[in-house]
C-alpha cells in the first residue's frame, strides 16, 4: 500500500532507527516508481547537479541520496540485448 504514496513511505523509513534497512527499503521504493522526479528530483543540464525530490529533504547528505539511487538502479531489470 505504501508504494501508492512513495513520499509518505520514504518519510516513514527516514524515521526508523535501522538506517541500513531503511536505505535498502528506500531504494526498493525508488526502483518501483514510474516517475522518479517526485522522489529523486531532477538533474540540471548545465551543471549536472540533482535538485529537489523528497529524498533530498529526508536524508543527511547528497552522497546518501546518490547511494540510495545507485542501489535502486541495481534493482532494476537489465535490458535484454
């Protein structure tokens, strides 16, 4: 049910004590989104920086957001060649 409201789910996960598990679950939620903009923000073409998104508001650093996004990418199915 939380997948329907990813911002709420991510906020909840940011509050739990087990940060390792929280980040793993955050990555899973991010990987299941059709539109990443609300959760991950967007890239600025001129400088390559990511801005916005609920993750930026919830985690301690940009590096941590990047780690969650990388973990989410690793959960995606690989394209068939």
